[in-house]
């Protein structure tokens, strides 16, 4: 259990450091004059999980619903997301990423990858493969745990 705690703590620390590094240098990329990192995160969630309710987005982004409302308003104005009816309940509105949203997401991801390629160039290929294998395993375990709950 101590090793698992160490791994989780290390993951959080690396995530925080990466976020901090990117925020210091990310503004150099033109795409981030159009979209904030928080908005990128939101449309990435929509790209991965499909149409979602604002409440679900607030949970995933760990922010209050009012923060999601503000982000969605800006993304809607730019045409990067749109409202759709829920298939199960026509009274419920969901938000989904648009084709234009996918385009801006790709631009933002390219900037992020560009920024971090240099940081990781000294990591051996086999370590990258191990990283991918471990995170794929973690992802599968999380999916399995989600289905059980």
C-alpha cells in the first residue's frame, strides 16, 4: 500500500509540475491567445467522453457549476461546443464538442506536445514504452472499477 501511495503522490506531483511549466511558457503559442488551458481541458473531456451534462463536467474538472457555465458560454460563443438533447430525457440538455472545437483542440494539443517533447527527450524509449504500458493498465483498471460501482 505504501508503494501505491508513493505512485499516486508522484503522479500528482508530476501533474502539478507539468501544469506549472506549461503555464509559464504556454502563452508563447498562438492557440492559447484564443483558448484557455481550462477550456482545452473541458473540450478534451467532451472529445473523449462524448456529450455530457454541465454537472458531470463540473465533477470531472473539480470546479463549481458556475465555473463550467462560464467556460461553456465562451466555448458556445466561439462555436467550439453546442447544446444537444439527451437521448434518454428530452428535458435534459447536454453539451458536445463541434467540428471547430475538434480543430482548436488539435491545435492546442500540438502546442502542448511541442512544449513537452524537449522535456522528455532524455527519457529512454523503453521507459516511454513502460510508461504507456502502466498507464494503459491503470486506465483499464479504472474502467473496470467504474463498471463495478
